[in-house]
C-alpha cells in the first residue's frame, strides 16, 4: 500500500469509530473497513495508503480513487458486481446517498414498520449515470424504481448498470426525460403510481459557481488548485451541478409540477442543501392543495442538509 501525500502535522487526530450523525440503519456509520473492501474489490488496493494519522484511507482528491472506492462499497455492501461511470460524470459519496433512502423509509413507515418489497415504488428524478439511489433502495428494502434522466449518455450508462446486474433488472426501469426543462412532465405516465419521488437537485446557478465551489473543496482537501484549472474530483456535468436560478428555482418548479400528479404519488421529496431555499418552498406549497409538509434534518460530517417532503393525499 502506498503513502498518501498530506500536509505535515504533529497533531494526532482521534478517529471516530462511529459517525453518529448518519441514520441509525445506515451501514456506513462506521469507518471504512479497507481490508474488507479490498477483499470485495481488489482494484481498490492500489489506491489505499496511510494518511497523516496513520489510518488507512484513499486520496479523495483523486477522481479514480473515489470512483474505485464507490465500486468497492457497492460490491461489498450491496452485491453490485458491475458499476462504472463515464469520465466527468457525478460520482456520489455513498454514505450520504444511503441516508436519503433510509429517511424516505421512515417517511413511509406505518407504526414504526418500514414497508419492503417491490410493491413499494419510487421515482428518482435525475438518476444520473451512476443510478445510485435506485441501487440503494432496491438492495436495502427490495423496492422498485423508475430512474428518470435527461442526459442521453448518463441514461445509457444507467441502463447498462441495471442490465449488468441481474438482481436489478426486474426492479429498476430507466426512462429518458425528453425535455431538459421538465421534471415530472414527460416521465410520469397516466397509469403510473408511486409511493414516493426523490431528487438531489442541481445546487448551483451556473457552472462558474460550481467550479468555485469545487475550488473550495480542493482547498479543504489541502491540495490547492489543480494544474490547468479546477478538477471535479466527484465529477459532474452541467445538468447535474447547475440549473438557472440554482437549487431554489429547481425545487419551486418541481413543487409546481407536482400538483399535476398529486393523485399518482404518495410523497414528493427533495433534498434541500441551502436552508435559504426553504421559505420560498414553503410559500409555494401554501398556494397548493397539499395536505402535509415535513422537513427532516440530515447531516453527513460537517455538511448539513434536509429532506423536504409534501403530499396531496
């Protein structure tokens, strides 16, 4: 195993054994067990080394290392034999994505009992090339999914992931969104019924803002600016990272479109990264005939987020 480059320090940082801010059912609450992950995915071994505190880790500024870590996690915890994404597409950190799934399970629970099985049907808006949310939902609870995606290359890759894992074929359907300006329109068909919808909306208002955010991430990783400009170590295409008006505009449009499908969907949900988005979302929801609105706090490490959920039933 190699030594991961780092900024020298004499401080010995304690290692938390458990990430108590993650959902109690999230299997990623504990530090990565790299020997176990390597046993499931030998490709990971070349990226693992000792960090400045003497613990096994990977260089999170290395896009290939991050992608291979995801492969190992999906193989080890979710029995996904094939998973890959094209260069430059979003490579999501699995622990936080899993949290969203588990909080949706709580939302659907009746009397503390989480519903399982393929009769529970979800719609993932913007499933991406990675198809991660449907994978986590099917493998954690046996749910079935429609994954909607507007980018043709991402759509084809998601289809390939599903087709390459036999346990996913009957549970996940990928649908191409014909219009990048629409969210539910063009995806939800007249005979569709969904227990929930989910979405991790584009965060930034432009790719320039996305690049600035990535530079801050690089600075936090103590790597500085990469040669030739900013590198997105977690990847991301324009539609994945930005939307005119940013997160707030996207969520407001989603809320508006949801009114057309209130009889076909149980709960509509979305991640909300910016707390400043919530007042406008609540105001928009008050103009519609919703019967309930919930805001559920979530956090992964230092990042604080929340899940906004609403229903017309």
